[in-house]
């Protein structure tokens, strides 16, 4: 793995091409769909748990690191849903806003029940009048799920080699648009929307590129979409991003909407189980 | 320096020992039976022989251990096994179950320490060999360091007081600052520097240990203060913390370095205050006694020299300290006239005279030979570390370039900042090996009998007599 020479705490460990190949080879046909759905589930759970976006983002990146740095058989032990729950629990525990295991279990029970608003769980959409009994967690179920959560937490920690620090692009992006002199609420919003969407991308953008590159690409796409004119020159070079990386990421951010639509079409009327 | 880019490869190293365990965990799940514990096939007891118990603290216990089957060099002749390496295994106390507090998985501080330790790597930080997860227990396996500063200081008081050689102090301090500079550069504050946490290997290398309280400070989302209320053992706590600083800075570590420097010179803690315990309302009390000890030597902090002083939460308490002191004969407020003539001394210190007197007394008692004395440069360094204003206090980087570390010996490096990385270099003194107790060698994952502090206490020199 190539050493990184930039400031340590602005950068993340990156995936090697071998790890990416291994992941690709070990994944079943709908691997991309499962990872896309799992990231959405994690994001939704984080929102219901009222966690800050940074914690949610950390959880998703840890989940992605676990995918690439663990062996396939390590990933068999638990369902994608439990891995999602364990990482959000872990990320919250390390943040300033920890959540109780009971809250996590309740939220995941709700999000995977018949009452869930998530389309891949309920392709017909959530019922208008959901029955609370559908997502009620009995004491026995809670006890079992809680234990499962703790074991899964350990498995994740071992899988990622106990390295739980994640550098995120959000504050960098804000700084960059200020530096570029185009800071505005609408642009910042669009940049954040792209950064948040990028977390859901099955392309594991946070493992292939450093935060500064993600920030630059999100700004590039967002500025184009909101019609904000940036300086003429190759401004991304100022932020140490070359044209090739920028091109890749711009495509990744730009194509995510299409990918999401294709996924929706593919799973129309079919539930994708993460259990 | 370690790069984040290598973290995943560290992950692989660490995983070597736990992979088998994962298979077992996965198998037990196949049988539709989820164990309540994370099961690891490589048990700590199978890989390491526990030689003895070293110390315990609020986090858990530390054991001395040796690897059972070190990977011997296959090319070496039969019978000459590789020398067995020693390790210090830190076992985190399992979070208590029952007692209202429910088990919540691995503890936050353990995960934080593991995360920091896997990423950080520096010759002056204690080296982490591996992490073993077993049931609900975390074992961190560190390289073994034969000495720590507490023990070295203690050795110099027995049977009579003998000063620590000036060259050794210089080397220890330089290595300590070097490790700290690395931590601070990586946005980590140690928060619990004290002699007991500073290890020294038998080859004289200094290793900063116990990152259990260390925190990242590059992005304090919520006040660091509210997270874990009290940090830094009281004798080494900086005035900004004592006065209630909410957002503290690496400067608190630098104050602790000053305290350690002073303790290496005088062989006793310089500000040995008594801790005021938290009251029933769980509010953090003002540490009046500790602040008083500092004021006794350094004089009162002044608003002219410390811009934010009046805004400190406990500033009114400091005022009351003034009132209670001014009545005393020779009180420090208003300043006695003698301290007006402090000449060129003091550097940035607010009231150098008290410290200068302390320092000169200290050197006199130690009776260093004139050519081997910490000298006035040592005093300069100390006074700049004991700067009241955290913004003006010496940083680790500037401290490393301090004149104190300039080499004055004849030789190729004369006139450069040149300090040996072996603090025992040129010394005949033999330091006793770390005492380990063999009574409690059970490192099992069961509940710990008596997690009360025993052995080497974390924050007190007093029971030193008991350890003999």
C-alpha cells in the first residue's frame, strides 16, 4: 500500500486493488445491491437515532472498510443488517453522542419491519396505517439481538484492525468553497448532498480517494448543477487533485442518481432481504 | 512515522491471531446458536506465559508475559531457540454487568486506545505488538519496558538521596518531548503524563505509555471537558485545567512535562497538592490546595501575563485564594519587594523568583559537578514550561530546540542540538528490574477479584515504601 505523505489526520487508509478484486470475486450477483441497500439502512437508522451526519458517515465508511479488509467467511457470521447495526452502534459509542443498544435494536426492528419506509424492504411502500405490533421488540428478542450486536461489534473491530478513525470531507469542502470565493448556502447544500449520496455509492469512494479529492469533486459537480461559475483555471490542482481523479469522482457522483434509479427498477416489487 | 496508508496492513497483522477465532464464531452461528461472547480461538493464555502481575488501575491490570512459542528462525541450529521476548499485557477490566450498569460492549476508552495505538508509531511511544479479543475482554500486548520514571526516581531516593545524573535527565526529557511532539503533531493530547506512565527500556530508550486517556483534539465537537470530567493526575494538572478550562490544548501536556522535569531534579513532585474529592452533586470542585501549591512557588498568575485569566470559570475562586493568602506574613500578594529584582531570569515565567529559588536550592542539594549541571539553561526551560498562559507555554516543538539541549561537549556535534537516545549512556548505575508479583497470575477472562488499586498505584508516590 502506498504511503500517504499528506497531513495524517486529513487522510484515510485506502483500499488496495487486490482487496477490491477479492471483494468483487467473493460477492454474489446482487452484492452491489446489498451494499447499496445496507448503506441506505445505516443512513436511515442514523437519522432515526438522531445521530449527526458525521457519525453516520463514519459508520458507513467503517462498514465499507470491513467489507474489504475481512475475509468472505468472516462476513458470513452475521446478516448485513446486523453489521450495519454494529457499525452505527460502534461509531456512536466513539462519538460525543453514544446511543443505547436498546435504541439501536428498536430502530433496526422498525426499519426492517412491514412498517418500514425503506423501499427495498417494502417495495409497495410503507402502509399508511402501520401496526405497531409489526416492529415491537419483545424482551427475549431484545436480549438476543443485543448479544448479537456485541459479538458483531467485536467481529467488525477485528476485521478493520481496530482502526476506527475516519477523516471526512465535509469541513474541507466548506473551506474549499470559501477559498474559491463562491460560498453560498445553496452551493454548500448541494455539495453536502453529493457527499452524503457518495457514501451510499457501492463504488466505495471513501476507500479509493482521500477526503480532499471527494470534496473537490463534489464542489465541481454541485457548482455545475447550480450554475455557479468557478475560476477558469484548473482550480482543483490547487487542492492537490489531478484531472484523472477528478474525472473519475465527478462521474461517480454524477452517475449515482442513475444507479439508484436502476436499482429501484431492478427491485421493483421484490423485497431485498438484509436479514 | 506511521502513515494512515499502512493501517490496513497493520489490520492484517493483527488479524493473524484472531482469524481462527472468527471462524469459530461463524461456525457457532451456523448452528443457529449465537454465543453471548466473542470467541477467539487463540487465547491469550495459550500464546503467552504470564510471569507476573505488574500493576493495576481503573482501566484494568497489567501483566508481564513471555511468548510461549516465539517464531524461531528456521535457519538457526536446533536447540538454539530465539530469545524469548517479554511483553506487558494490559487487560481491560470487563465492563461491569449488573449493578444497574448494563454491559454495553467493549468500552469506549478501550476502543479509543486501540484505535490510537494501531495508528501511532514512534520510537518514543510504547509499541503495541497485538490486540487479542477474548469473550468480553480486551488484551493489548505491548513491548515490555523494564523501568519507568517513577521507579527510577524512587531508586534514587533509596537508601539515600542521590541526584539523577544531569545527562540522564537531559536524555529522558528530550526523548519525552520527542514522543510528545509526535503525538501533538498527530492531534493527540496524552492528558495523563506522569512519571508512572513514562517507561524506559533496559537500553535507555524512553517510551510514553498509557494512551488510555489520550484524545484527538483536532475537532472537538463537544467540549472535551464534558466528555470525561477530570483528567490528568492532580500533581501534574496545569493551572488552566485547575481554573476550569473547557477547551484545553496540548499545553496541558507541556505543563506535565515541566512537573516531570522538576521531579527528576528534586526527586519529589514539585506541586504535591491534595485532591479535593468530588462532592455528592458530582460537580467538579476547585482544587484549591493544588492551585495553592503552584502559587507558592510560581506566584500568582497575573492578568497582564495571561490574557484569558479573568475569563476562566474558576477565576473568582483564585481571587479568594488571594484574599486568604494576603493576610499571611510574607504573602505573595501583593508581591514582596524581593521579587521585583529578578533581573534577566524568568524568561516567560510570570514570577520567576520563586521558581528560581526553588531551582537553585534544588541544584545546591543535588551538588552537581559544575561541568555536569543542568545549569541556567535548565532553569530557562523549566520556567518556560511553567508558563501560566497556555497560549504562551512552550510547545513540544520549540522545547526540542531549546538551548538546554545544545551539546557543549567537545566532539563532532558540539554546538548542535544533540542528545543521546540512551538515557543510561555512560552511567555505571544499575537500575533494579521491575518488581512483579507472582501471586495473582490469573489472567483469565472471569471477573476480577478486587479491581481496587494495588501494586504500583497510578497517582501516588506515597505507598512506595509498601512496595519494598
